[in-house]
């Protein structure tokens, strides 16, 4: 057994007519990802968007007020306003650890981050929520000036997950929930 077999796992003959050897990596410690080039400014734009969403109270986030409105309009209902408010915040809650991990990976300028298959839909859901909040006249939320940088990263992430090859990396390099 050679050093590569010890480091990478079992080896098999190459596949699809490719001569050489391919290695089976343990699924418990490796995952398929999309490498995506990012600018530090784009990561910071997402962090600013997360902060703006968290800081601006949303009418849908106030469970007591929402419950009172439901009761007034619909009478006694089975709608759980607290659960509804929690669902409204879910896109931010799912996006924040991804962006925080990327911020640790890219310290300045330009770098590469790894996105799992579900990363793009998660970030897209958050961006859509922010756009809806910005368009809602009853919501005090306003998109930060750096929003265009966040959407540039989102567009590159979409392209990478739709058209680009996947890479295999050790899960130590990935955020736990991305």
C-alpha cells in the first residue's frame, strides 16, 4: 500500500477510459462542493444585509402583534403567530453561518469559498426576503447601499452551481450547515 492509499483511501482503476487510478474518499469526512471566487467586499455586503435584516423590526416578526391582528380579522384561529414569525427569520438564520464561515476563509481581496449544493437556494431565499421587506411600505427595513455587491456574489454562486464542476474537499473546510 502506497502513501496515497494511506492518505486518500482505497484506489481503483481509472474510470471512463481514463488511465490511472481513482481514489474513494470517505463520505463521512469529504463532500462535493462548488468552488466560487468571491471578493471580500461581497462577503461584507452580505454581512451588512444580514445585520440590516436583524436590526430592522419587521411587522411579521412581532408574534404578539401578529396574533392580535389574526384574532381581530379572523377570530379565534389555529395560526401560530410565533411559528410564523420564526419562519420569516429562517432565511437569515440559515444564511448567517455560511457567510460568517466565508468571512473567516477570505481575509482580504479575492479568495475562493466552497458552496454545498443547498447554499445557493439558501442565500437566494434570504435575498428575496430582503427585497420583499424593502418593497413593503409598512416595513422599516431598507436595503443597504452595498446590496449590489451581495447580488453579484449571488449571481456568481448561481452560475457556479449550475454550470461548474464540483470538487471534493474535506468537511473541515466547510461550515457545518452550508
